[in-house]
């Protein structure tokens, strides 16, 4: 049995299979934690940076960071992320809940537990569908779930917490984790907790960024310290086999410019859907299990970085204003890797409901300001940093705010939208 729990610090073996045969995929340099936004009083204080490198296991194809930061440091109490303020994400999570209930044959009052439940956005929909909901969320964001009537425990998910929950609330017919399962370095704790809390015929469903989409679409900005692992299907199957569980269905979804939704259960409880073998075949054909696609990925990323820097330099030399719009965690990786600070990008605009307003991007100290600043300044160029939502954001900028600015989409390659928004 491989020890799937890893301590903070360097990680020199594959977290899934234990092999020491790992090789570099991409080096983002030393970077700050993407969600450790700064307040004005912090700007003149030392700022901690950690190595940010993605490695791949040549044995099981797992991709992971080679330096781990403690979860309690990353997910501090005032962690500034809230799912429910993004309409596209809210729609996605509600649709996911509505899909899972009939697909898994859940009956009214089935216990559904969401790990890393944030503000309870998905559980709100499960509750509307008649399920008995429970969230487990370590940060203070859980207060928004409670305000919405969603029962939530404030805790990191561990085996001990799972056993306490089972004793108090009963076993889970469905457990979910959206953009969470790849984040926890204490993977063994999490897996033991899942097996302890899940009903004998229960199902654990999770979504995370999908490695194939990350590589194909040059998404180096998804590499940050929260994302301990970037999954493809092959190592997921390996991981669950250690715990007498198996993957019985898999789906590719559009969330975050390409995610994987994985259905797991205790071994032998559910028939294995053809989607599992089909996706493994796609991964092999794409080349995820060899080194060539990763070398090509590095070359494309360097080109995208250089093109964005060149665009910023030209704007500067022309006296054109060049600002950012939206500040997801991935923006920190992108701007720090491109070494783009306030000299090029004086601010990043965010919607009024954002918890990040009035704060500063880690590393580059770019201020985060309300969207009204865009209307006031009418900037020449706006870089859509949440580029995976580029079209809905562009529609807001063009049709609701009336901005005529050039819109810059930085990935998968630098693209400029002059007036019309591509369909």
C-alpha cells in the first residue's frame, strides 16, 4: 500500500503509485500562493514564495506538484473565493445536481454530502430536489451556505471527521467534490474518509481540471499550489483500486475550460460503463502517457507568454492603457509567470460582489478594483484573465457596460477581439 498522505515540503515520488520515476512537465518558477491576496497594510511586508513545478509520473501518468504547501496555509479562514457569484459556475453546479439525482437513482431524502462545499451553491440545488444535504467546508465561506439554509460543518475533511459525520448523520448515498479532490495533499486521509462515510452502495462523484485539456489548451495558468495533482483517468483508476473502489463512469465537461467528472463506487457495486475504456483510449492516442506532448506544451506556453508580453510592451510604447478584467486564482500564475506588474497592468477590475475588491494580487501587487473603473477609464485594451469565461465576460463588457476596448484573450493563444465577439 502506498502512503498517499504527504507532508508539506518537497515531494520526490509519485503520490499515487509511489514511483520515484518522475520528470518535469513545466516550471512556473517560485510563486506566492494564488489566493493569498494582500491588503494595503501587507504591501511593505515580506511575501513568501514557493516552488511551483508540475511533474509527471512515467509509470502511472499522474501529474503533481513537487512541492507541497500545508492546506491550512492555503485555505486560511478568510479564503476569498465564492462559487455562487459566478452565474456560469452556479448554472453548472445546479445542472450537475439535477443530472446526478436521476442518473444515480437517488430517492427523496437520500443523504448527499459535498466535500469542500464553499458557499453551498450545489447543495442548494440538491436540497430543492428533496435530498438531505450536508456540506463540509474548512473556510469561513461556509457562512454564506448557512445563511442560505444549508447545514454545513466547518472542518477539513479527514477520516475522523468522516466517522463522526456518519455517526451523527448516517452514511452518504452520494458524496461530491467539485474542484476539490485534486487539491488535498492528505490524499490517504481523504480516501479513508470517503470509504468510511459512503454507504455500501453509495457513489462518490468528483470533478477537477482534466490533464488532456490542460495540455491541449495550454492551460499553464491552472498550475498553482492549490492544485496538488492534475488528473487524467489512468492514475485515478490506480488510486481507487488501493481502497477497494473503482471508476464506473467518466464524463468530460466544459467547466474551467475542460474538466473530468468521475463516478466511483465500491468494487463490484456498479457496472463499468464503456466511457471508462473509451477515455483511456483517447488518452493513449493523444499521447498523455509519453513525453512528447509535454515538450510541445512547454513550447506553446513560452510562445503565448512572449506574445502577451509583446502586446503589453506595444501598448506601453503606444501610450495605450492595458488593464485586466476578472481575478481568478489562475490569474496569479499567469501574471507572475509573465512577470507582469503594475508597470504594464495598473489594475484588475472585478464585479461588485467579489470578495477580492480592495486587495492586491500576490507577487505583482496589482490592485483589484470595481468594474466601474472600466466605465470611467474606457481603457484601450482589457485582458480577460478569466479567459475560460471569455465570451460571457465579453458580452457584459460590450453590451451591458458599453465598452469599445480591444479585448485580449491570453490563452490558449493570445487573441484580440476588436469589436465582434466570435461565436
